[in-house]
């Protein structure tokens, strides 16, 4: 679930279910049992961006085995696949081969940002962070942003 609104004495959340299994970038996003578009939820934009940028892993298609396989750590690869399933920018995947389909949505997000530096995961911090600058002008004041993933108590 993600927080939708936090106000004086009120908190509302959205809960999502994402289908699919293994490392295949195939699945859909549901909320309340109904198919939804990730692009309609700002929180899913942040999740897709963090899952993509705070990540050193990927997924690769193995032609011989006809399956998608992890490249790097399993949890980070799962986050890469989440970015593909969310497909926040509604990227057209038609005409792409299976290898391209495995990373196209992540590339869309990575093309929007330049990683300036990375604070690698550490057991003390219990998180990983990246500071990124937008590749094109943005409405965000200052432009640069720090994205982080990790244990809630470490963030």
C-alpha cells in the first residue's frame, strides 16, 4: 500500500496488487480488484523511479532457456521487474524483442535522469541512495533529487 493523503487526523492509503511471477516483465496493476493505470497515481511514479534508479541489477532474456533471468542481486532484479510491470509512462512495447521488453521501461526512466553519485547500501544506514539531476529542464525547483530505498527506520 501507499499513502494517498495525510492530513490533520486523517490518513488514506491506496493498496495495489501487481500480478506476475518470476523475472518476466509481465503483469498488471490492480487496485480494489480493478485494473488501473500506474500513470494515474503519483506514488507509483515515485516507486517506479526509485526502483529503477536505486538499482545496480537488471533482467536479461535467455534465448536458449526461453526465460528471463536476473543479473545481479535477486531483490534488486525484482525491483527492476516492478518498474517494467508498472510501465508508468505507458511505453509501447510492440515490435520489441524479448530482451528489449525486459528493460524498456527502466531505460525510459534512466534516460530522464543522470546519476551524479551513489551512496551504496550499508548495514549501518540500511539503505541505498542516489543523487540524480534531470537530463531536461523540469518543474521541480533546483532540479536535483535524492532517491533512496531501504528499511523504513533507516530512511
